[in-house]
């Protein structure tokens, strides 16, 4: 078991070592613009990525906002269960994020998703809508890339298809995005 643990950790370290600093810096710049221009940031995903979206919004909306002295206007579209289930039931599960964006989003806002496969129909549909309606689009995906890698304006690909490693890398990126502001409050201008 120890050998398996060490091999797992070695592979995780390799994934983290390969994170593109330029790509992460670009995402930070997008969030920097959003907070300076008082834009909304919408984050969403499925399964483990839904939990990452919620965690990220907590860190950004509370932790980073407290440190910079102004508020990130941010929302995880995963967190309103009543609305999520009503949309899924009355329309389609493919519509659960896109229809929320229809209500809230404005040109210049940010739509940020994460997906190991990059092909989840509800995420693809939301990013397509966001792109057509003037939102900045960002995606974190796994090694299969999927349609999201082609649709989003800013994409970071984690070169692995192992769900745990990719999801851990996505969470690391989300922490980098938040702690960039927590530890460098001047970024918010």
C-alpha cells in the first residue's frame, strides 16, 4: 500500500508541477478586471466540480473580498437546489446553468466552469450561451479536453484523465486564484 501511495503522490506532484503559470496568471487578470469593473462571476460544474465551484466561491466571495476591501460579486450556480431542480424538471438538465445565466448574466460578466471530461452537455450549453452573449468564458478541463477546451476563451488543460488528479489540480488552481488576491490585495486596485 505504501508503494501505491507514493506512486499516486508522485503522479500528483507531476500534474501540479505542470500547471501553466501563464494560464493561471491570465485567469487572475480576468478576475482582477471583473472586480475592478464590478462584474459578476458565475462558476459551475458537475459532481466533484460542483463542490469545487462552491468552495471557490466561498473563498473568493468571503476570503478574498475581505482581504482586498471590496467585494467580488460571485455566485456558484450549483447552490440553489430549488431553481436547479425546477429547471432540470421543467426543461432539461442540459439547461440548468444556461437558464440561470439568462436571468443573471450581462455582457462583460465572467462564466467559469470546470470539468474533467470537458464534454458535459449542461456546461457546454452554458459556455456556448455565455460566449454568444458577451461574457468572458473560462474553463478548467482534463486531458480529454472536450468541447469546453474549444469553446472557452481561457482554458487550462490538466494533462491527465485521472479524475482525482484532475479535480485536485482544479482545486489548486482555484486556491491560486483566491490567494493571489488574499496575499496581494493591491491586485484589486
